[in-house]
DNA sequence: CGCGAGCTTGATGCCGATCAATGCATGTGG
DNA sequence: CCACATGCATTGATCGGCATCAAGCTCGCG
């Protein structure tokens, strides 16, 4: 494994956080003008990852965090026996690599589901800078804490929801995050396969497919391959809340 | 909810991290003499929680982290409809409350499964101190990152393992942590009910019970209510790795 | 001593996995 | 431009693991 690394393309031209249109969603949230300019000095490079390539793999040395600038990623853990589990999907403004801090090695694979760009955030510098700027420190801590809380939500989903509830929760979460980025709340194109959705939700791809079909029959969704239109958002929400009981 | 808070018992006598026998497992790992003394000034109080009581509840304002000094806790998230999910079990040296940083409110309930004591770590002070002492900062980040990694492991378990594998993984994890604290690697007393184990593992209590019985029949364990003796650790390990396939 | 919380065990049923076939979209080479 | 391959999605039939329902059992404790 980790045999032949593909050449890493970095683009070291100026990509200021302070003028990034994602600054209200990304690491810079809540930072002052001054703090932002400090961030700019640190986040000096981007990196492009083509669809299907990995940004990093489990076992790789941990150096940097990555903020998704454009595109879409999944992260997977895998057990020795080959089983693997998608642990999350990341879109613009979301951070990748937090798992690596604890052991100086990444513990998941991060795979681009479409051609993507990330901002490289050298971790040593981030730690240093966050010692100086308490707002940055606070923001970093919040992001990590929220990741923990998100994971707890996934555990609840995996541990106690049924297939329909899981898929409904997944779709609502996805649209909510897309909406925060200015996309439609009701219409989306899935970046991932049925199998990847299934892995994330603890279901087999056939079950995901059947559940999509069921939702369509019930008038909750319109499904055409990866194009999804949400027809009855409240209906989905009720499923998640278990109001059916 | 949160109706009548029980009186909070704090014991403000000196409980120095620098002389704590958990310092190799807890927040102070890897800190220098000097850093440790700084920690001492901050972690000034303990709090006792009797079995069945909550240390904090979802929705409570977040003020402090807590390090388990003695005893045993579980943390639970709950959905609106009442379903709840145990997200973890915490023993001596482990930190509680990280979930609260992101939103200034706790998002889980922390319940003592036996009479317990925790060290109170005022979070504002911890942030401040960790700006000054980079080793402390690094340690805090590592702890948060490891929590994320742990959660990913639970997702893998919940998403792709079968009942026997889940229980085997759970037991091995538990004994490993107990062993790190100087307890036997092969003999333990469960602090939680079958139902709580089931909630953590995404199983019903009957399934947990049956699986214990099965393990006993197969000569992997001796089970007498909550007293467990691990007879064949390798056998359990093989189950987890899916080597049975 | 008897009550009750928690545990065990059995019988049955259902949800989602598995196995298998077909359909649909995209891309590639003749 | 068509023929075919390939990857992904859908749908059906069947199976199995775990949930559910329902009794007893154990043990600690008032």
C-alpha cells in the first residue's frame, strides 16, 4: 500500500482566506480582520484532487488539515479484513484531517468524489497561530467538538434507526448543508454512489435503492439516478422523528 | 426536565494533577513539571456523583470539562422521540464534556454508573492556559482527535459488524482500557446493564444476553451476571477481525 | 421473605441482506 | 455511428439475523 504516490499538484498562488467566499462557513468563522490576515499568511497553498484520487490515506503521516474549497469528499475507515465504512461526506468549507492529530498519522482515507480543490493548512503553524489568537483557537476547538457531536448523531442513526429513517435523515442533513452554501433546499445531485450512501448509513446498496424507490412511490421524492428532488420535506422530517409511531 | 438540580457537592481541597496517579492516562500526559504545576492551579475542585446521577445533561450550559478520577460513566444522546443511544463509557483518566465546546451547551447526558469522582476543569481557564503552554495545547488537541477516531471505530462497528463481532470488540476494548489502568486483562465486572451495552452496540438487550451465553458455550468467556472472565482472548480477537470468514 | 430490577431463554416474525437478473447511462474502439 | 463493455442502479425472490413478545429465573435489598 501507499506504493506509488501520484504527483501532488499544489498551486501556490494567493488564495486569501480574508477574501474567500467560504469564510463564513470555514475555519475563519468569527475571526477579526487582523486574525484573518494572519490566516492568509499560513494558508498559502491549494491542492487539486481529481475525482477518485485520495487526498490522504490511513497511515499517511499527518502534516496538515485541509479545507474543502470546491468539490466533494468522502472519508472511510477500514478494518483489517477489508470491510470499510464511510465516516462522512465533506463539502465546501468543511475540514478534513482532524483524525490525524491524535496519532500523527491519518486514520481514514479521504477520497474526492468529484474534481476538487482544498486549502492546505499546515498543522504546526495552525497550532502556533492559535496560541496567539484566541478567536482562532476557539474556532478550532469548536470545529473539533462539533465533529464529535456529529459523530454521536451518526451513532444514534446507526444504532437505533431503521432504513427509511436513516435515508431520510441523510437527505435532510445533506440538503441543509447545501442550502447553507446557497444551493437549492429541494433539488440536489448526489455525488456518491448507492453503495457509498449505504456504507455511511450501515445499509446495503440494494436497500438504499429500494428505499429511494419507496420514497418516490410515497410522493416524498423524485428520483432519477443521482438527481433528487425533495417533494415533501415535512414528510421526510416526520420519518426521522419517528412520528410515524 | 432539568427540574430540581441535586445539590452539587464539590470538594475544594488540594488534588494536584502533578501527584495524581492518573497523570499518565489523563490530560497531563507528556507535560513538563512546570506545566503540571500550572494545571494544578486550575484544576482546583473535584465533584462527587453518586450512582445513577448525572454529571451534566444535554442542554446544560457548558462550563467545564471533567476528568474521571474514580468511578464509571456513560454518555447518551437522545432523539426527540425518546430513543436514545449510549455514545460511550468513560473510566478513570478519561475526559467528559468535549461535546459541549461546539455550542456552549452539552449535547449528551453523562450518567454515573457507580459512585464516582471527577476533577473539574474550567474550560475558559484551560483554553487560556493552553495558549501559554504548547504541550498542554497539543495534548488537548490529541485528546479531541482521538475521540473523533474512537467515534469512527464505533461507526464501523455499528455499520458493518454483526452482533457477535460487536460484543467481542466491546469486551476487548474494555479490558484493554482496564489493563492500562492496572486491572486484570482477563477478569472484569461490568458496570453497565445488558440494555446499556445493547444501546451502545446497536443491539437489544436480549441479543446481548444471548451472545454472552453463546460465547460461554463456545468457551470464549465465563459469564456470571456482570462478572466476566475472558477464557480465550485470541478467539474473541478473531471474531472481531472477521477471520471466521 | 418477598419484591423488583435485571438477566436468561424460548418461540415467532420481520427487516434488511443476499443472490440473481435486468435496465440504463457513459465511454471506447472498430 | 454503431457495437459492445463497463459501472451503477433497479427490481425480484429468498434467506437469515436480530427484534419482538413472552415466560421464568437470579440476586440484592428493604
